C-alpha cells in the first residue's frame, strides 16, 4: 500500500499547489481567458487519452440536459469563478473555503437526492463553517472581499457538479461524462471569451504559458487519473483523509512561493474545517453511495 499512499500524497500536493500557481497565473492572464485556455488544454488531453478507450452510449434527452447543466455550471462557471476569485483572494483562504465542498455536497444530496443527513454530518457542517469564519477573520473584523465571494461560488458550483456526476454515474461511463461536460463547458465559454478578447490580458512570457499548460494537463488530467486509479486500491474513506491535507499544502506553497505568512487564527480555522469535513465524510453511508464516491479537484 506504500506505493498507493505515496501516489495519493503526490496528487494532493499537486492539487494544493494549484491554488498558488493559479494566483501566479491570474497576474499574467485575464481570468476568463485563462479559464478558456485551461479548458482547451484539458479537452485536448481528454480527446487524445480517450482515443480507443471511449465507447459512446446512446444519450437520452435527460442525459443531454444533465450534461449541459454540468458543463455550464460545473465546468464553465466553476473554472471562471475560481480564477476570478484568485485575482484578490488569498490562495490559502481559497483552499480552505473549497475544503467545505464535501459538507456542501452532503447538504445538497440531502436536499435534492433525498439522502439521509445524520447528526454527525450536521455537527461537522457547523464546525466546518465556524472554521471559515476564523479563516477570513483579519483580527479586527470579518473580511469579505469580492474574491472570497467568487471562491464561495466556485465551491457551490463544485458541489453541484458532484451531485450531477452522481446522477449521471447511474447512466453513463465516467469518461463520457467528463469528456462531454468539458466540451460543453468550453463551447459555452468560447463566445464570452471572443467578445472580451480586445480587453483581455494575455501574457507574452513563454514560462507563463508553460505553467498554464502543465497545471491544466497535470492537475486536471494526469493527477485525476492517478487519483481515481488509487481510489480503487485504498478505498474512498482513506483517500478522503489524504484529500483533507490539501489546504495545508496550499498554506505551505503560499508561504514558500508567495511569502504569504499563516496566522495562528487562520491555522486554527483550518483545523476546524478539516475536523468538520472529517466528521461529514466519515459518516456511515450505504454501500451504493460509497461506490459513487469520487473526488474531482482543481
């Protein structure tokens, strides 16, 4: 199992660092243009990787409707709001807010999928939300800048996408869902990008373009494939515990690459968030639900 654990740590390290790399990229590219280029690279990677592997089933009208909502909300808006938020939001704060995704997903599943909401999950939700308040506390007041609101939107769209993927998981292979939703997301974003091209900020630095390409293909493509393969080896519960390390890795990379210090209050908030998420994700679930558990990250 050591090999699997090391690979999971690599995945979480890559995803945690992506918040910091995203912060660096929004200084070189406009958020909308950056999101579009990232999606383009992701789609190209998926098309190449799926060649010979993809078996396209017949899609019903309901399938197309769910895929369209997933593409627009879970891909287009999610990607755009993430980079839009990082223009002003701190990478560590962003990582901690997005760490609430499992809690939000559990609440949405209880509301829309009629899944049970246990007392343990409710307590975890309260603890995790309290942690966010500590994270955005500046020492004098709660600090809600527009970037944080964009990251909250990212978290909500991310949780929504997980619910949609669960619904589609009963009907379509994961590769079909991922590829088609990303194609729809890129296609729906393209008109907005073309309209805003004259005012877009586009870096002329080769290193910035290389970083954009690597973070798109590695973080969203290769690392996700590695994670999903190891998920089968160690199980969803153990993998989720590794995923909880992501905010702390974002803190470390922020400190090393952006010289962003971590306050004691922020660290305490991080501990509360991870405790809340752990309570929520370790609640007893039906076997069928556990089979559908998967983590898609930044």
